[in-house]
C-alpha cells in the first residue's frame, strides 16, 4: 500500500527540447514507477520517467527529478537521498 499526501503531482508527459519538434505539438510519454509501500509527502512533484524504489519515503514538497532507490528517505529540490532505512 502506497501513501500519498495531499497535492502530490505525478507527471508522465514531456515535450521535446528541440524548438522545431515542439512546434509540431509532439508529446513524449515516460512512465513513472512507484514501488510498494512508498510514502510520498504532500505537495511533492514527480517528473516523467522517475522510478521510486520499494519502501522509500519522499519528504513533503520534494521535486523528484531522478530515480530514488529502495529503503531510503529522500527530500528536497531536487530530491536527494538523505539517509538509509536499512
């Protein structure tokens, strides 16, 4: 069971960096994977393509821009591991 605080935003849509491709309206989808027993604090933003490992805790207000391993506490902007839970 995962726990999500209020105002958590999970984004899967992205747009090309090249300005000419953006003009075409092209959109890129990148899955977000959240492992089992994860706790995500309120007002966290999770960007496209991110994987969050099992049993991890993401501090409220974090901006998750890259993968987070299992069994850690991570927070901040950008979100980074601050301690292990094992």
